[in-house]
C-alpha cells in the first residue's frame, strides 16, 4: 500500500506586501523583511519573521508623535490539530512549548500575527529622543486650556 506523502512545504512572503493590510492602532511605514513558513513535518510548521518597521507613536515624556523603529525577529511553531486538554500532569513547559501554537485547520492569520509582533516589539517606554525635554510643551497647552476655562467662569 502506498501512503500519500506530502512534500515538505516552504513559502516566503515579502512583508512590504502586507503593509496596507495590517490593522494597528498606529500608523506604520517602511515595513521590510520576510515572513517564511517552513513545514518540516506533516503536522508541524514554523513561521519565521525577520524584518523591521517604523511605527508612529506618542512619546511617553512629551506627548509628541514620533516614528519608533521596531525590529521584528519572531519564530513560532504551529501544530496542525487541536490542543490537547491539560491533564494537570504536564512537566514544566520547555522553551519550545511556550512558542508552540495549535491550529485545527492548518490556517494562520498572517495579518493578525504580524500586527501582534509589531505591537509587542514596541519598547515599554516610548521616548521620542534621548534629549526629550519632557512635558514642558504639554504643560503649556494645559495652561492655555486653564485660561479659557477661567474666562468661561466669569
Ligand atoms: Zn518626547
């Protein structure tokens, strides 16, 4: 009996082709690099993202919008099938388990995945530049708002 044997699959996508499809709360530009899908077993495949993007975000210090450069280096393993129900007897999760995901139908939403990578790639503290003057400008604006409020109260 001849078993049907699937060839190992490989696919490579240019990230720049996905730039317009991403759903992010921020504007982005210069999305560069590649997304590779490598099926190394019948029910297992890797998704590897290697690239970079610029994201327009507000500075945590002064509130001004600026372009934050984000490096994208992500690799995740997908298993085609349903996630086994935990029995409570699992050993400690290995490095591989942590980045392993299950996909019952073998489909991965590349747009969602990439959007997630970009958001999680942002630094926790967003500072527009090393010599950012801080909330000086913002305070000025607040002063202006106060002035209007005072006039209104007369
Ligand atoms: Zn700033």
